[in-house]
C-alpha cells in the first residue's frame, strides 16, 4: 500500500511578513509587500518585494522559515531520521556577483594575483554549500538530501521529490521547500533587458498588467507519512496527492502557444491524484502578471476546468520569488484548505480573462486544490493537494 503524505508544519518569510501567520493575515487583507526600491546605484529604482529595506542574504531567509516550520510541526533538532529536499534557482548568486565584481575592478600590481573573493568563507558557500545542505546540517538530518533546481518550477519539484522519498520508503519525514534571494544587479539587469519586469506593480491576469515584480523569500514545509503524524498526534494541514511534470521543448522563455504539453501535465497530475477536473475547487495559478504567461495559463484553465473553479495568484502580494514561488503557492493553498478561506488575487482590478477569480477572501468548502507553476525552458509543474 502506498503511504499517504501529509503536511504537519509550515514556515514562510515573505515581503508581507517574516512569519506564516502574519503573511497569511496580510494576504487576506489584500495587502502587498511591493514597494519602490533603489538597492543598486547602477540599476534604476523599480518595484520590488523585499523582506527588509535591503536585499537579503539567502541564509537570513532560509533559517527563520525552517525554524518556524519545525516549531509549527512540534519538532526540534536533532532530527536524524529525516530527509531534505530544498531547492533554489539562484542559490548564492549574490556572492558570485560580488566576487566577480571585486575581481574585475581590482588592479593588481606586478607580482600580485587577483582574488576572486577576499573572504574564504564566501568561497565555501559558492562551491560547497546548498540550501539543502544548510538545512541538513541545522537539524542533523542523516537521510537523503536533494537540492532540485528547475527555475520557477523548483518549489513544486522539491515538494514532489520529498513526497516520493516517503512513498518509496527512504524515510518517514522530509523537510521540503525552496528559498530565493534573487535581487542582485545581474538578475535585475537581465530581466529588465528582457522587458519582463513591471514599472509600477504586479497585476496578475489584469487588463493593464505590466510584467512581474521580483521578490525574495523562503517557504518550508514538513512532510510526514500519515501514520507517523497520527501516532504523535501532529496537526495536519492537508495531504500531498500527485504531481504532473512536463516540458514544452519549444522556447527558453516563451510558452508554447497550443499549451498541449502544459495540459498534459495537469491531466497527469489529476490521474496520479485520483481526481477529476470537477473535483478541484481552487487553483493557485502561477500568475506572474506578464502578458504571455497569464494568457497561456488562462487558456489552460478554461480548457480543462468548470467555470466555477476559483482562481487566484498571490504574486501581487509577495512578488515573484522565482524558485520559491511554487512553494509559496503550496503553502497558501494548504492554508486555504485548512482554514476554509480562499486568498484573493491581489493587484487584480480589471480581469483580462473570463475566469472565476477570487477578488476578495471568502469562506468555502473546497476539498482539493491545484498549485500551478512554470519555469524557463518550458517547464510545467502541477501539484495536487487535499484537505
């Protein structure tokens, strides 16, 4: 018999707040953590979703989210009989950029060598450390350690891999999720060059959407085999059902226009989860507020689901946290299922598509939800959750 995988703890650090409860409350109030910032003199000021007043370091986001998730689950280190699946699409890019800048701006005199980084500890982070290994060391985990990286689809991939470790019998508990500290000069310059970033704010699925707003944050979940969670009388937010994973094989940044392969990912996820499209009451959309993504995603939802299915994206509140965004979406979906309240699509004023968008938070009796995510390279990821 295949083990059931449940979520017993969650932690989040977002631009809305440095904790899950405060983030959730501000989200339900329709608030946004997006403001105009000018963190780098060489890059013009623009809307960003920062946790503090300046771009954060990855570990400063990861460790508080981990601590909150463990406290929420009623666990404390050491947790040796545990796996880890924590991803990040950018990792320690800030350190790379800082080192490269120091290298290229230094003018060594005769006989001197240029140093990539003056601080040896930074080199250790770049070459030998991942968010997954930081978590494993923090809790003394001695089970399987995975560090997935799949662009903006990273979060769902990490959660799916963690659930598979439990179902395959490698361990009965896995810490999963994703973290992103992507606000660096190179990242901003690159996305600005692509013309993908907004100039005033994030407005998912809106007639006047401008593009996405880059954000930072961490989202961590504790997965457990159901019988283990029940034995210790743990609080359960919901169940991780199935996943769908496909790739368009079409373009590195643009979605394939027919959305055939994206539809396949959802159909695979529903089949593996034992669900029909009509069973899904809520969809947490990827909803980046870019013209191409929102249109492509709306086409898929309209093609597969009944008109009544509730839809929202939370990137208008948290910004687009890249690799962490799908883990954010899963946490918000689980909060919706367990608290029986659907979160609003913050930033949406004039819907561009005929879908049942959640404009204001409201009570519901939804039993199953889907979290959708996509990433550069044409990656399509879908995760099904149940109450």
